[in-house]
């Protein structure tokens, strides 16, 4: 299909954009699997027009997630993509981090350093408001790879931003699998359940890539060898990052490989046919107590309540790793 010229609000003049290209903002808290997801997305310019990366506190503090997002951008050779730093803490709850899984710097297994290019000047929440208010109706996809604080704050400040959003694809939640931070809660939702509630109540089209799916898409020696065989810088980084990152989950769950959660969001956007799920009603529990941060999914429609999200619960693991490998092969 031929590329077409479109005029986008907020851009000077016309830009070349393919007819099926996704106008994408990635909100992220890198994080080992976030970095893999960012490399994956930034290696796919035919499908994604990545407008910006917005960062949030999550796996580690905001200064570190923002640095790691800039590192991922540098490693992908995509310093053209701006990085905006957003919320330094969750909306209401005490901040929690995942240094035990991602290391003190939020990224282990590779050398972490100050990237050449800095942050964009604006705050991520202002950037989201300005961009989404000016956007063509329902034109921008948001991929959220961390706590949903930035989008929730933007929605509270300017509810009109929903006009610019096509859909929101979220890595978060757990139903059949059980949680990874408490017996019932998944880290991203647990880290800011109040934000997840605001997003859920916005009426936006939401897709949840839950632990139910990501825990079925595990690394294996073969799959890591397949990436390593690319023998470029990106593949070496990904293999080194994953070898370190998967250790904790493999040990904790006694499984033969580890999940690469956030990268599933990018795979979903590129090849939704690799996944399956259903429209459901989801409720977030933000009450203090043992179910804090739980996503309650009415899989069998017992309540006949409005379906407010598409819940992805399964995925083609080999298809995922083949696609990731192919894309990493496009980087240096
Ligand atoms: C999610 O939690 C974070 O630690 C990962 O980056 C991922 O986004 C998985 O529960
Ligand atoms: Ca993440």
C-alpha cells in the first residue's frame, strides 16, 4: 500500500505516514523488559510513528527510568524520539520499586551510563494533554508499560484528552495466573491502583496484556540463542539484559524461562493475531488490605456488567520470539 501525506496537528507541514502506521506514545518505567519493548518498538518504524516516550516512577525512581528510556533510545539509534519525564510518584499510595528484580539502576546485566541526549523540556503530563487535545480525533495509541500515573493525571487535569486517543494498550493485571507482587496483584497495577481506576473509568478503549498472557511467553535457551545469533549490538544488549532479568522469575516460579512482559504490548500492536483474549468487565481493588491492587476480571460474565476492557490471556510464545528476533535484526 502506498504511503500517504497527512497533516497532523502539532506538526509543521505535512509528514509522510503509511496508511496503517500507528501513531504511538509509549509510557514506560524502564526496567529491563521495558528496554526490550522500547528496542522492539523503535526497530519497527514502518508500523509505528513513535511520537514520544513518556516516563514514570515504577521499577525504579523517575530519574533512573528517564535515563534508561534515553539509553534505550540511544541504543536503537533513535534520538529523534523525545523523552518526557512525568510523575515522580504514584497518585496516592506510598511509592514502591522493583529493584530486587531490575537492579538498583533499573537495568542489570549491561553497563548503564548517562546517555548523550537529554530529556525534552516539558513535563510528560503537559505533553500528553497538549498532544492529545491537538490530535486528530481517536488517532493516537498509548502503550503503557508501567504504572498508569501519567495518563491518570492527564485525564484528571483535562478529561477532554480522550478525544485524541484511539486505544490504550496496557501491560498490567493478573487473573488466572495470580499476582507477581502479592498473591493477587500484578506490579504495575499494585504500584498505582488509583491511577489504573481513573484510566478504567475514562471510557477509553483498553487492552490489558496481563500476567495470564505474559507468563505463557517465556524465554528458553533456544530462543535466547536465536536472538544472540543476530550478533549485533541490540541483540547482545537484549540477551545480556534478559539473562539477568529472567533469573528471579525462573527461580521464584520454578519455570524453565522468564517472561518479557512489556514487550508483549509491542507484539500485540504489531501482530494481534499472536494473542487471544476476550472483552470483559474489570474492577481494580484500591482498598487497603490483602487484595489491594488486584484486577477482578469477570471472565465468565457472571455480573452482566459493562465490558470495559479486552483482557489478553494467551499468546503464541514462539511467534512472539520470532517477531522480536526479526525486529532486533533491523537494529545495529
Ligand atoms: C511489570 O512490572 C514491571 O516490573 C515490569 O517492567 C512490567 O511492566 C510486570 O508485572
Ligand atoms: Ca515496566
